C-alpha cells in the first residue's frame, strides 16, 4: 500500500493540486506549477488531470453525503472553512481498516487556517481543527498506473 504524506497547500486556493500532489508523492509546488492555472480557470477538468497523471479513479455523481466505506481512498469536496462561499478539496484515506479513516486536509499547517479532521481527540485539542461531518464524494482512487 502506497503511504500518503500530508502536504500543506502553498496558497489559499491550491487545495486541489495539493491533494493531487499527495496522491502522486510529489511536492505541492510541482503540481501547482503544472496544473493549478489550467484547473482553476476551468480549462482542465480534475478527472483528466488525475488520469493524465496515471491515477485509476472512479468518478461519483453524488448529491449530499455519500457513504465512505472502509478499504478505500477518496477525494471529497467539503465546504471551505476559510473562504466564505467556496468549496475545498480533501482526501480521506480509509485503506487501513485497523487505523480507521484519516482526513488529509491540505489547509492543515497553513497559517491560522481551519482544517478538517476525523480524529475527535484532535478536534478537542486543536483550535483550528473541525470535525468532518459532511461532504460530496468526487472520486474513489483505485490505484496507480505504473
């Protein structure tokens, strides 16, 4: 199983590219430099970026909070905690069923930014942490094309 390393997004609007970087094992800046302007200005859909980068994904047409199941890796859309009226991208890694689901939020670590967690202990102890309770399921990551 490929281990994902949490990365912090370099700017307030680079959450999607930072999630892609976590999946690819690249630096956030490397993916931001290649894809951010194309994605952010609606010239390149996220599905195309993921596939071009060699990820095998299943796209979901979900309305509301689709159920996340153990044994899977997901990209989900959530309400932004930091930019009013905006959306935000995070990864939920639940491949290790012994550990349980882990939320990899690229806003974590960005100065004074709130971020999502699935750890009730972290939610209790860290003022910036918010418990993840609702989302839109975008993709299940099925693997990496070698």
